């Protein structure tokens, strides 16, 4: 990490190819290490799945509703557990967001 810190202080324009390659290799190794130590369990609730995906995509409720082709009202009701998602909504989540259908059904 000390070497990464030293390399990232060098402006991009001044990095040699060798330094850039070293920085990339070290960053990949650090990322691999962090993933092995800091695991985030997948959400156990349907609302959690929606919230996690919104966070990952950096979308607010309105933007996520639009992405899923539903009204803001319907999305809000589903997110607040006042309405269950229908098959169309689940299929859209699977296709638009790439969330496995079996996983979606397991958290319902």
C-alpha cells in the first residue's frame, strides 16, 4: 500500500510505462485482497436487492422506476413493501438489471 500511495502522488503525465504497469498490478492485487477480506453478503430481502442495485447504479427512486419502466408510485409501493412485485416487474429486473431470476424469487 505504501508503494501504491507513492505512485499515485505522481501526476499521470509524469508516470513512466513501467510505473503505470506496477501501479496497475498493485491496485489489482489490493482489490483482490480486499474482496477476500471484506465480503458483502447479498441482500436477504427483495427491498434490499432493489436498494443495493440503486446504490450500485447510483440511481434515485425516480431514475430506477424509469429504468424498470414502471411508475414512480408503483416503484415506491414495491420498495416500501406495500405492494408485491408482479411477474412483469421481476422479468424487467432480470433483463434490465441482470439480476438472476432464481435469486429474485428466493428473496420474495
